[in-house]
């Protein structure tokens, strides 16, 4: 199914533009519809356009209010919005022969003089639509508030459009180019099954089309999801891929929680200016705003308490450098540990990233952070296996093995530290963080390595090289470095330096 889909969209390249005012939107036409058995059939192919830019709504978007939802109804704020909504439902309300009406009025419709045009419980057909259009043409400034009942066919259409958006992200050229392969093909059916189950949550489903997350901007079958929805989809897919790669048997509910934790995390990050997160003063503001959004959506969405707890753990690690959950083994901590890795991986390879990197470099960065205690090691290893980055995985496992080989400190303490620790191929030697002169492996060379500022497991100061582990590292480089270079794009073999 994925291969057929990719062939169908190949002529329609993703178009990326920078605009000063706009949010990122992805305009999608319906590629697939759900059959009764849950499989997808190809209907038609529209273009996919990605607009990447700074946060903030466009002036064009501000003309329209998002759809509003009550427990039982959908509220459209104007005739123009209702017209767009009818196209969204694939209804031609100007066609008198149209029979598939899904729009039943929940309240009386009145004109600008408060005269009743149509009573509640009446289906809007071509005749009623014509009346509304005449009122609008006569008085364009008058806005109908059209309230219709929620309907199973409307719900189905909402699911289809979101599922299509997910499929588009799974087949994005940029992800295939970054990873060097269609990584989502490995777990094709698992992804679609999880997402289908997740969308059975009506509160979540309707929320996707409110809160200004969605905008029916045009009448040509093109619909716009806000960049936070698109980012949330990507992060959720990454987190799911990591979770699927873990060989531990899990119930479907666990994977649904993974998707929801990663996806709703993006809801909480609306209004966050990611380019300013390097500023420590802005991080505090971002933390407060994100936690405020968490409280807001927690009151609106009916989700398991564990999901909100896991989201909070990820938020605190992102904006407050609180990594206590890394060493916890609760279900909540496990959700957060996986989602945190998927979140950063997507952020590093994203189209809107300040400096885009490919998948191998992103994985390398995350491995370094994991060694510094900022990520759980297991999800990072699973990410490497999923991406089939075996040499990167082998490098860090070898580094870990060598680092743990030292038992020559006081009370058999491990004193070995690779240096410098900047990623694949960067350590050229091992130093002794305790400068243990009683150890037979300490270099006899007079020259010491001066560390000007604190780095991975080392404070400011002068350290002596460990001859034994440094030689072991060189042996490894000489044997495997050509493969590491091919997979990760690393520079020349440091063993030859």
C-alpha cells in the first residue's frame, strides 16, 4: 500500500517556501478513503504543498473563525465557511439531484431581519442552500451562525482527512531522503491500526478541526492543518517507530498511548518559538506557557491520566532540564522516555529546523546526549535498529564496553572517559578522570591533556591518557571506520591522526 501511494504522489513534489507572517500549513486533498474492512483504496491525487515559516496566523486566515464544536453539534460562523464545509464533505449543495445530505440543522436559521428561513431538524438541501446564498449576496456583511448536528458520515470524513495527512507525512520525500529509505514501510499496518483506534476518541478528533488547528481556506479540496498538528504527527510517528522496534510484547493500548503522548505534546507547544529555545531566559517562559497549555487541553480532552503525566515529564526535560524520569521504570516514565527521543529526532531532521541534519547525524547527536544522561539509552538503541544504522549503534556499544572495562580506581571504580565526546568518530583517546598514578595503564608520557571547560564526565583540569583503552579504541577504528564513514558521513579515521 505504501509503495503504491508513493508512486501516486511522486509527480507532486513537496514545495517549501519561507513567508514572514504565516504558520506552517499542509494543504492536502483526499488520497484515500477507508473501506469497511479498514484498508485504503486510491481515490484521487491532489497536490501537497508545505509552507514553512515563522509562527503566527496569516491575515487571510484571520478572516475565518475555526469550526466550533459542542457535545452534539458543529457551529459554522458564516455562509462562506458553510460553503467551504460542504465542499470539505464532498457535497454539491447547488446540485438539486444531490442526495447525500449530512447537514441537519440543530437550530432555526434566520435571515438578517430575524425571519426564519428554515426550521431546526431540516436537512440543508439545494433549495435551502440557494436561500442562504441569496441572503449572503444581498447582505455580505451579515453572518449566519449555522449549527448542524454531528453525523457519523461527517465523523468519517474528518477521520479520512486526518488519516490522509498522516499517510502524506509517512511518505514525505524529505523523510525518505534524510533516512535513506522509507522507514515507515517496516510497520505499515501497525501505524494505520493504531491511528484508526486513536481517532475513535471523538474529543480528540473534533479538537483537530478546532482551536485554529485547521482551516478551510479554499474551495478546491485543499485543507490546511496548522504546523503544530503536522509536527505532532511526525513526532508521534517517530515515537511509534521506536516503540514498534522494541521486541518487548505490548498491548495495542500502549502504542496508542505513545502516539497520543507525542501528538498532544505538540498541542501544548503552540505559540512556542523554537528558534529562541537556546535563550535560557526564554526557556522559562516556554516552560510556563507549555504547562499552561497542558492544563488547558487536559480539561478539554478525555485522555488517560498517564498520558498527561508523561507529557509533563517530557516538557520538564525539554524546558527545565529535569531528567529524573530517565532512571525510573514506571509505565509513565517509559512513555516519556520513548517520546522524548522521537521528539528530538523529528526536531533535528525537520524541514523547519535551523540547521537540518540527516538521520545518521541526528542519531549521533542523540547518542551523545544519552551518554550525558539526558535520554534513556534503550529507546536510542531501538531508534538505531529501526533506522538500520548498525555502525552507529556498534560504535556507541563499543565505546560503552571500553568505558566500562576500567576497574582500576579506588574500590574498583571506573575512571575511564572517552575524549573528546562530540559524536561518532570524535573520541581519539581515553583519559583517566582520577589521574590514578598507581594504574599500570596510565600513560608514561609527561604531557597531559588540558580540559579548558567541563565536558562529558570531565571537569576543568589536566588529565593523563589511558594507554590501554586508547589503543583498544584505535584497533576498533582501524577495523570498522570505513563502514562508520559510509553510514554516518564521518570524517577521516581518527586512529590515523
